C-alpha cells in the first residue's frame, strides 16, 4: 500500500474512533458522571481574573452604584445597586455621593421602580451585555439590583438550583424590606429565567408576588433546553427512555429541574417574555412553548419576539429600541394589577 493509502486508512480509523467516542463515549461519561452535566449547565467556572467587583463604575456602569455583600447560606453574596439616571445625575450635580443608608432609602421612592436582575450561566454580573442592560434600565429611571449566585463572581459557595433560588430570595427580601410599596419587577435571563420563575412562583404561592416578571431568552424546561442545544448533538440519537434515564433523572436527583413551563402556571403577576428569533443558544420555539403553557393556564402574559434580521441572538435584546416604551408600559400595567389585587384584599 502506498504512503498516501496508509495515511487515508489511518485518517479513516481515527474518524471512526472519534465518531464512536462522540456518539457512545460521551453519553457513557454522562451516565457514569452526572456531575459533568451539572458543571456544564452552571458554567460558573468561567470567569475573568482580576475583576474588581467592589467598584461598580470600573465595570462601565454609568449611574452611581453601590457594591456590598449579603450573607447567604454558604457565605457572602455579592450585590450591586445602581441608581436611576435622574437620581444619579442630581447627586453628581450637587457633588455628593450617597451613603449606604441613602441608597437603601431611595428604594422606597415610588416614582422609581426597581428591577431585580437574575443573570444566566457563566461569568458574572460584570459582563458587558449585562452591564449594558443595567445602563438601559437606569436610563429609563429604574433602580437596578443585581447579584452573583453562590459560586459565581465573588459570591461564596457552590451552585445548585435550590441554592440559586435561595440566593435570589435573599436579595429579593432585602430589596422588598427597603422598597416598601414601590414596584419590584424580577428579570431573569436564560438560566436566570428558570431561577426567577421559581422565585416568583414561590412568592405567588405565599400571596406576596412582585409586581411583574420579565423572562428574557427563556426556555420551557431543562430537558428541552439540553436536547436542543448544539452541544447535545452527540446524544440526540438516544431514545427518550434513555435520555430520561442517563441524563434527566440523574439531574433531578441532584435537584436540577428547571420546570419553568410547570411553575409559570402558578404565577399571579403579569409576565413579559422577550426572545430573539435567531437565538442560537435557546431556540425560539422553546420560548413559544413557554408562552403557550402560560396562556393555557390563563396567566397574564405578553410575548414579544424579535425578527431574525435584527440579529439580537441570545444576549443582545437590550439593543431593541422599543424596550424604552415596552418596559414602561409593562410596569404600569403591573402596577395596575397589583393595585387591583390590593383593593380586593382590603375588601
């Protein structure tokens, strides 16, 4: 056999072995070591070194902000609070930087609604597309409070779904304790949409929902999100029974469920779903399924889909100019519903 023939034969053998590993070895590794999938889901090991979490302005936040810690189940949780643009401008014009108590008192001013932002997996609260959203929300004259879940950024501990929900409740309760009657909207992006839906479901069941819930680039449930991700191609050949046995069930055993399409049915505040048609991480039809689940349960839901030619993909919806009217309209509607709910309670 010629040298070229030997080379081609070797290439064929390597290709066959690679295909066998990808389509058989990867599923086997997942079955034997389910924690691999847990780590791949949370991706909290992705981080930028030397990040200054305690200097809000150093991370391109335009409004005055405060960095601080809340003590959670597994240690400190890093939090940012950024002021509405007009309030920030007033302080700067006077040459004053508000102290911590002033920042907390400002949360009760009802002309400035509050957005509690829950980010997606990988990296932390300092990443550019998240910061650009904070800047947009501040420009609309909203307070923005955001944080890193346990195991992300400068927050201590290890991530789990119950842990992320617990951290979210910790920060929500902090905000609520200072907001008094001010409007609070919970905003979850990607993985954060699953966490925020569980948080708001819990609050709804307790009879104390926030004013509204925004789900940006959400998925309907964990199984569909995994099986429709590009990285799932090596396991798509498996029958559903095998998917459940070697993939979904082990994740459920470590309390990773993300059953957003079930949980959304119990939410009692208005819901706004935002999704890009060309989202390459979470296909748009999963957001449509989530919308349909909410509508089937007669939830108050508004669904907005951005055309493919706008190229917002998974994390650039903040660039949509209509958000400057869409969000105030949604928040005003949420306030009206909350007011009606309060009137019914008092009667």
